C-alpha cells in the first residue's frame, strides 16, 4: 500500500442539466486565454496594437485544434479505424487526443492567414506568442489528469499518480503510475520562463524566440515520452513522438543559428503592426512637441535673464551718478 500519491478525479465531466461541462475543454480554454493575454502584453510592448494578437488567434486557435486532432487520429489510427472500432469517435475531441505537433503546424497556417489579413509579419507574431503557447500547454495537460490518460510507467514514488478506470475493452486499470502530465506541465512552465528571460536578455526577433520555445519543449518531450506507456507506434525502438522531437529540435536549432547570423536583433516597432503606427506617430509627436516647448521656454528664460543682467549695470550707473550729484563738494 502506497503511503502517498496524487489522486485522480473520479470524473472529468459535470452535467448542468442536459449540458455536459468537460474539464478537458475548460483546460484548453484556460490555456488559450492565458496565451492570448500574455501574447497581447508582449505584442503591445514591442510596438503593436492592443487587439492584434486576439484577432489573429481567431484564426490560429481553430486551425490548431483541427491540426492537433488530425495528428492524433493519423498517428493513432488503430484506435478509430481498426476492426471493431467506431470511426465516429475520431470526432470526439472532448475525450482527449490532441497532438501538439499537428496543433502547432496547422495553427501556424491559421496564424499566417490572420497575419496576412492584418499586415503583420508572422515571425514577429510567433515571437510574441511563444511563451504563452508554452503556458497554454501547461494548462492543457491537466485535461489529461481529469481524463486519466497519458500516464507513465508504474512507480512507488510518493508523487505517483493513482489511476483507477474502466478501459473501453472492459478491463480495469488500477495502480500508481508516473504522472507524466504533471512533468510536462511543469516543464512547459519552465520553457515559458526560459523564453521570457532569453528574449529580454538577448532581444530575440525574427522568429528566434519561437524557435527557442520549440527547441526547449522537444527536449523535455523526449524524456517524458520515454516514461509513457500508452499505445504508440515505434520506429527503431523509439516512439514516433521521440523521432518527431528529434527532427523538430534539429530544425529549431538550425533556425536559431542561421537567422541569428543573418538577422540579429529584433524588428523595429514601426515594422510590426500597421494598426499601431498612428499611435506610435502620435506618441512621437507628443514627445517632439514637449521637447520643442521645453527648449523654447529655456530660450525665453535665458533671454529674460540676459536682459535683466544688462539692465542692472545701467541702473547701477544711474544710481551712482545721482549719488555723486547729491554729495557735497569739499
């Protein structure tokens, strides 16, 4: 008997009358809200307009959800299309099953469409939203906890995850397992802070902050995949997601190095967001006007002081002459 463990929720859905409220969906919604909030703050700080990130997210999020589900269904097709399986279950996204690789890939397509419509560069948008995506993943992994899925190998660690559920084939899983959802959630929070720090320290631009997020995430995903025991395709002894992590990591690092040499630094604020340019121009005008007014005031004040200085000797001379006239002669 284990002395300590992390309990799993007895259920992941609450019914509000006929309406099911699913924890998995709430975790995703919370993650999207966090990503848009943090991305907007970073975008505005770089010189962009306030609502640009949210407007582009309207395109990126649906594309990302579709891409994530497609990746899962394609790579785990046996769960839906093998004999005895129900193909319609492929549409039950609320039961879990989103592949981050497909979500990022197709989400990038949606973001590209949104960026084209707003006239902003996709790399700059990706840099602004990168740490928010990592935090969104951290939130989304708690949906796996509610669904009691994607756990790791059996363990005796005090932070092991207690799983007790009835599987689709009627068997029961009961035991203490590695809480891989928690490992990945913590790792994603660390990745978000890493990107925030590196971006502030090195002024990453032109997509490099996003590439750093991708590279850092894949490192953690590789060792977390090693712990997982859910069904997966293997190639040369490694799970498919391990190979994907390796390929994506190499691509992200190559992008960091190449773009860092060709386009160091960060985009200029006036090249990021056309909607923010009137605001920037207004701010610059206010600064210039304030500077001119201050300079003019300084000139006027200096002129008055000079005039007063010139007047003092004259007044002094007049007073001296009057004193001489009043002085008695000897």
